[in-house]
């Protein structure tokens, strides 16, 4: 049975990122029942970013999977043996959340050879990055270099990378309760027009990945 791991790097269980990740999972299920789905919420796990222990680089004991033992070890082991991977994160200050970035450090650094600076994961697999952001699409030229840098690192290790983005997402359900007057302008109208399409994009990406794995 094929396995797809979904990483939810957002802090809230029922808001934009979680809903996009759930829609991606629904897309997987729509393509067939013989795919195992493993979902992890990073905010529910106790772990740190790379500890620079260099345990993955020890002579005779080198590993392409992080060897540091904390709450993330099981997740990284699952990812290393998966057939597909989805990483969902809100964009904070132009980047993935700190939890997502720490996960990426722990996933990618063991791939790096300090003998020839190549990147090599345990196995190749398709990857989808799912981003949710309060920013509108006009800010993409500013955000793109950082997103592409991370995506290219992952692509070098794992293979093909796809990107799904939900722009101009709502931060709260009731803006009247918060000092966020400028941030709320036009949000309701934009969401009414785009949110279902965003969910459909995540669904379609999940379906594509599942279909690809079943070919």
C-alpha cells in the first residue's frame, strides 16, 4: 500500500491551513482507497529545530534521516519511507511558520553530504507545498524568492514539487472583536469568491498525487 504523509504546520486546528490540508486528504481519498494517509500537526508535537549534533554525519553511522530523539523522530521516519508528502503552512513574515521551518531543517540537513555537497534523501517522492497567507497575490514577487529557495532544496532531495496557495485569507471569523480595521477590508468579499476554489485546488492536488502513485 502506498503512503502519503501530510504535515500541518499551522497553529489552529480549524482554520485555513488545517482546512486546506483536510481538503488535500479528501482529494487523496477520492482517487482510491488503497493509499495510507498519515497526518501530523506540528503544533501538537514537542521538538526543536536542528541541534547541530552532527549525528547524521558520523563516520560509519551516517544517516539520511535525523537521529535526534524527540517528538519529531517518528514523523521524520514516516516521511523517509513515504511515497508522497504534503507540507502545509501559513506564511508568517514572508516565511513558513517556525515549526514548519524547524521540521524542514530536521528533514533536509541529513540529506546533505559534506563530502560533495550533494543532497540525497532515502527515496524520491512527489511533494506539494500548501501555503495560506493573509497577503494578496500582488505580494508574490516579494515572497517568491524565499518560497522557491525552500522548495528547490526539497526538490533536490525528493524530486518534483508542486505549489498550492490560498491568498488573502481571513485571520479571524469576527473582525469586529479585534483592532484589525485595515486587515479586514475586503476580506469577506474575497473569501466568498475564492475560498471554495482554494479548497478545490488543494483537493485536486491530493487527487493528482494519489493518481500518480497508482499509475
